[in-house]
């Protein structure tokens, strides 16, 4: 157990620092497992702690002092950040949800929480993309790859290529079993994305086959060259996932931004738009395509296929990548 003191002591027994207590309580709640979930909640909790310590915050460093009024003030702060355009509605809602979960882990009850993060924000996430995805132009992507390589960020360049060619998430690209994928690409002409997926969607019960083309082969080959001896992915044997994020993923984001790419996730949307056009022969709705008006069945089939390839369980999620139905 991570509990270091009495349950009625500072931070409910999880240490003297709020930034330390939250992650420890989450590890207890999840029994030392669910690393990805704990990591996501921890990152959002640290954003809350940073606000608590800021001039705008309440100056709290003990979770026992956090009441619903503090959470409401934090929601108001996030609402203002969203209105400035510096944060997505979905990110703000996720931050509030993680604060709720972490407070429950610390307290051992549900007494201090925001019942509805969306109501607390006064904003609803639409789930529909309204901006054209960046990274659709492969020349732009190669310029980013070249810039990353010039800055000795070859592994980040490999992630860019994998995300654009296959629609992989950041975590999936880092943890991809490169020998297996290269073997499947050579022998089968398709690859099964299984490593680093969300929600435990792996194995025979959740296949996710992607057709292989020259872009996929090139991306896999480049990544394989950068994989360290003794490793099957982009993490060296002496590294952990967190170190990879800190040492080469985060610094790479500045280079992405300098080349007009918001982040790695935009490349997933670019992949989805490209696949929509390949399947329907019409541009994606966000690119001005009219397939959803001309042939709704074809539009639905394309969305179903893209949902499968991106590793989602519902076709309505695809609207966040390619745009909604008009």
C-alpha cells in the first residue's frame, strides 16, 4: 500500500505534498495496475495542483482542505482557458473528471466531487471536427520528419511516419511490435495493430488489421532501424515509457508546432480523411466532400471501416476525425 501515514492526517495519509499524494492514492485505487489510466489521471491531477499553487488558485497543499467550492473555482478557471482558445472542451472535462477520481482515491469516498464536469464547465463537447486536419499533405509531413532528424529526434520522426501511414496513436507507435509488424507486412500485406491500444482492445477478440502500402512499409522499415538491440519497439531496454515521453516526445512537439502541426493526434485524423477518400472516392466531409448527401450507405460503410482501423468501437466517434454528416 502507498499509504504513508494515518488516514486522518495530511493529504489523508498519502504524504505532505499534494502533487505526491494524488498519484499514490491512484496507484492504491487501481491496485498498482492500469498504468496508462493512472498516468492520464496523474497528469491531469498535476495540472490541478499547479493551479492550486498559482496566484489564481487557493494556495492549498493538503487535500483535506479541498471542498466542492475549490473544484467549482477550478472549473471556472478551465472555462476561461477554453474561451481563450488555449484548451479544448474535451481536455477541460477530462481534467475535471480526473480531479473527481483522484479526490475519491484520496478520501475513500465520493463526498467532494463535481457531479457533472460538463455542467460545471457550462460547455458541451461536440465530438464533431470543425477544422481541417493538419498533416494531410505528405510533403509537409516529410518536412517535419526532416526537421526532427536534423534535431536528432529520429524516434519522434518514426512516430510521425507511423501515425500518418497507419493511424496509430502516439502510445501505439511507441510500443508497436516492429519485428512482428514488418513480418506481417511482408507475408500478409496487412498488419494487426495490437500493442499500446486503449481499453485493453488486444488479441484475437479485437483484431485491427490495416492494409499495407509503400507508405506503411517505409514507416515500419524506418522505425525498425531505430529500434535498439534487445528491443522490439521504440523503447530501449534501459528505458521506460515515461522516459521516452519526457526525453524525445515532448521536445519534438515544439518542432511539430513550428511546422504547423498541433500534435501527433492530428496525423490520425489525416489518415482517417485519406482512408475516407480511398473508400468512397469522395473527399472527407471536413474537406468539402458530399458523399454523405449522395450515398449515405457508402458514407456509413466508410465510417464503420475507419472506426475499425482506428481502434474505436463506435462509428459516431469518426466524426471527430473526418467531420459530421451534413
